[in-house]
C-alpha cells in the first residue's frame, strides 16, 4: 500500500551512514550461507491485471468497461513462460477478499461503501474476509475458492511455489467473514467497545465517538464524478476505531489509511506490552525453540486469529506469505506466528516489509522472518545511480553493513509500491534498469524479485482514476499495455511485443536463469570496486565491480551505469582474491555468461590479476573464469 511521509523520512535517515563517504576497501568476504545451494526468484504479479486484455483504460472505469483478469488466465502456458523467465516463486498479489465497488450482493457478499474504499477495484491491503478470495478473480463467483485452489495446483505443476499477502497490521473497516471455519469469530466480534483498549480487543476504540469520513481535498471524491447511492460522506461505525496507520482520530485525514482499522496486538496506548517478551539470547534460537516458548503462554486474541489465518492457507496449499508493514506489529507476535507456520511447513517462504535498518536483525532473528525488503539501502541507492546523480561508490558499504544478514535481504527494482523504471518519474528508460538489475540479482545470495511487466519495460503511464501515472494502479480496473502485448490475446508468446520489448525480456530471462543455476551466486562475495577506484585509470563512479565464487565457479561482475558513455580500462583483482582462488602467475580465459559475445583474459602477475574490459553504455558482463 502507499506509505506515508514518515517512511520517506525514515528511509532518508537510515541511509546516512558510512556509504556516504569514501572508505578504504573492506576485503572481508561475505560468509557462505548454510543450506543454500541456489538463489531464488520471485515474480510479483498483480493477479487481477495479468490476464486483462481490455485496452480501454478509462479513468475510474468499471470492470465491464476496463476489464479484469481472472485466476483462470494463469494457464499452463502462461505459467510455463513465467517459469522459463527464471522464476521459482509467484507472489499472487491481491488474492484475499478485499473491498471492491462491484456489486456482489446476489452472492451474499455485502456491498462496500465507496467512502471507505480506495479506487473502484479497491485496495488489496484492506482485506474484508481472510477466509475467502477476491470475487473479481473468479469466473464463477460461487466457486472462487475452488478456482484459486486449481490455480495453486497448476502453479505447483509448473514447478513454481505460491506466495500470497497477509496484512496483520490492519483490515478493512467493514470486515465480514462469510466462510469462516467452524469456531472462528470475526475480528472485533467479542470486543469490549466501551473502552479504548483491552488486551483481547482486536481493535482500539474511541468510546462515545462516531467515525467520520475524511474531508476530501484537491477536488477528490470517491469514484471520481460518478453518482453512487453509497457516496454520501457517511460510513456507519460507532464507536469509531483507530485507523490502520495509527491515527487515533475519529475523522482521519485523507492521507491516512482511512479505509482500514488498526489491529491491537496487546500494546496499550501508552506503549505497555501485555504479553510475554522473548528471553535474552532468543535471537540465537531456532523456530522450534520459539514455538515451544509460546506453547504455554497466553497471547492476545489478535495473535491467534492471524496465526489461524496463516495456517488455514498453508493447509490450502499456499507455500508462503508476504507480510505488509511488518514493523508496525510487535516482533514477539512474529516469533509466535512464524514459528507456528514453520512447524507446519519448515520450507514456508516468509518475506516482509521492514523499512528501518535498525530493526532488521530483530525481525530476522527474533521474528523468524526469512526475508526483508532491502529498500532504504540497496534499492534507494541503486535508484539514485540509475537516475544519474548517485555514485556506485555508495553500494559496496551497504553489502559490508549487511554482511551478517545479506541472505535475508530481498532485492528488487520494482514492486507495486515503487515507480516503474521506465516511467519519466524514475528513469524514463527501461534500459537503465539493466546494469542495476545485474547488480541487484548477483551481488548477494538473497532472493531477487521482479514485478510483472518489468521484464517488458512497462512504464505505468495510465491515469487509472485513484491510481496515477508512474505506478501501475493497484486500486483500479486497468490494462497494462506493454504486458498486454506480450500476453497477446492470452497466447502468452510476445506475439504483439515490440522488438525492444522482446530484447528486454530476453535480457531478464538470461540474467534470472543464470542466477538460479549459479553456485557462485550462492557462495562468496568480495568487493573490488574501491580497489579499482584507487588503482585503475578510467574506472569511474559510474561503474561497479565485484567478484563471486564457489568451489567450482568463479565470476567477475562488472556493470556500467553510464547511459551516454562506454568505458574501457584494465580491471584489477587484488592479491587477496588471487590468493583465495589459489591462482598462480599465468593467463586464464574469461567469457561473458550473459550473452557469450565477449571474452578476454585474466592475466595474473606478481599476485595481481588484470582483465582488459571494454563496456558499452549500460552494458554489464558476468565474466566466468574458465
């Protein structure tokens, strides 16, 4: 979901560290990750947009006007092509039943009020029913769960694993479970609404106050100019609940997450924790020990509700979860939740948004998260370099800072929250993503994530209604033009793609497939950038280089972020690497593993290696030593 200015300020503060100044090269190599043989790649796909072939794209258009994709659009052919891109996991975004404006009352689904829904298609992060799926995604609404089950089975048959969202921090204001398992009560069903806080209340309340719809600003009104019987600046909520982003006002601001309500995890308004905290040293214990710790503890009601939701979907066949705004929920809950999931499925894939680097290690070690977004460090730094005003000098210190947890820091250049690379607001050119993608995908043992349409240069240019250009809207019914050309009337063969789109997808396919098959990329890392900055002529802060290796594969990776100029230089490998690789004086063949069109020689003399390199603008090499 779109984040508030507080997170922008947090991001800025978090990156004021050693990468802003030149420092001597730290040649400490990254520790090899145990039990990790190959890298993984996540394909985030906005489920309702993927198979939509309607090109109308009317702002605020209805499902009938602008079209909508379905679970069934992910055919065996579509899934095969996604797999062939070099993907191991699919994150189907927007699956849990969230608020929508489309009328499904004939199916027993209550109508959703546009005054507390963002966009016509609704926010996937305002979940209305956690035990069912978005009716928009089904061909037969009454059988929507069966259709999702069939999609999971097709995905597994294609050799891919399934991830869906869980949003523990907040839910839709009008949450209503229609298909709860026996014994499951809705959130808030037994809350004491006469008090602001009770440890077992699911929400925080403002007793004796009623909820008021935000004051709309800058000409905004729900559904644009359309008249709708429920657009009346009124939503019945008495007493008023606190809003998802933490606003305690009974009338939240238009910039608040007004469509959602904050979940209470047993933390009082004064900040007191009404639950057990983890003992000292528990960050070093495994998930089984964490699970045992919680077995005899009484935990708040909200904890058990979300644990049961997660276990329901694990039993359903889902392989993992992406957690929205995990740092807004106490780390002790994550210990409880994630250890329960791992006891049922030790291989469950658990990734989360945590934007404060000071919290990374707690949420990984105490919260038992597998992966966190590397947003405010690597992503933000790469974005600045791609936009032309950042320096590659700032990248190696990030890896040094995170070397103890590097495997757990998920890398990406696009997702639903971030601007499209090809948008004018970001880089205005998808080609500028190539060197950054090589670096993002190869600098660490961590998983790589790409966003659907990124591989064909989608610029997110549509004014969709609630959603505005630069990001593909997650709130509206809309088509995704570059992707639609690849979908080619559901042939999924790129039959309408332009030549540049085909070439870009070929680049992503080559890169991602290499990463998931490389033992070196699951092995060791060492920076050589600073050494070359200090010792190599014509080597600039528009270029980045590092080495990766395992016992049977040795790589030299070089990327040129300069969109206007090529660079030619004698790249040097310091003595520490030559020693580590046990290379004697002599000549070693090297060739590019991406396109197999460049080869050179590594000349080792007096303990220093030298490779002649000639890079075109925005070109990268993954040089494999023969």
